[in-house]
């Protein structure tokens, strides 16, 4: 018999009683089989909810401001690598070259933030 990881008795759960009696009447499942089916359904429901929550966490992590992500560089970069990455991104997103002013400003801010974080002038 499957052990119950929850703090309630599934046989006292009204929904389980209704579904369980229908399954028993229709297919002849005994209580052990019903508990196994019930627990498997609960595992799938919990996995789906955990996956949904992990997706939400990923979205939140991605939405958190990260100047290194804005410039597409690693945190252990050199000053020259920072300048090169900045110039490439600035050229791509410059308003005079058809880029959005908002994106260009984000790139400028990210460049300045990283320079200050690293103590570079």
C-alpha cells in the first residue's frame, strides 16, 4: 500500500469518497488501488503547480535589472571587453540608426553602472 505523504486521510475527503465510490462501482477498484490512483493524481497536480511556480520565479529573476545582461557580458570581464560590448550594443540600438531611445538609454545606464561597480573611470 502507498504511504500517504499528506496530513489528511484521503478516505475521509468528500471528493475522494464520491469519485472513489464511482470508480469502485464502475470498475471494481479496491481501496488500495483507489489510494494509489488518488496519490498519483495528487503528485501530477503538485508537479504541475511546482512547474508553474518555477516558471513564475524564472520570470521574476529575468525581470530583475542586471546591467551585465543588458550588455550581454559576463561579470568577470575586463575594462576593454566592457567598452567593446558597450560600443557594439550602442551602435545596434542608437536612435539615429533606427534603434529605440529607451533601449539605448538602458545600455548607457548599464555601462555606467558596471563601470562604477568595478571602480573604473
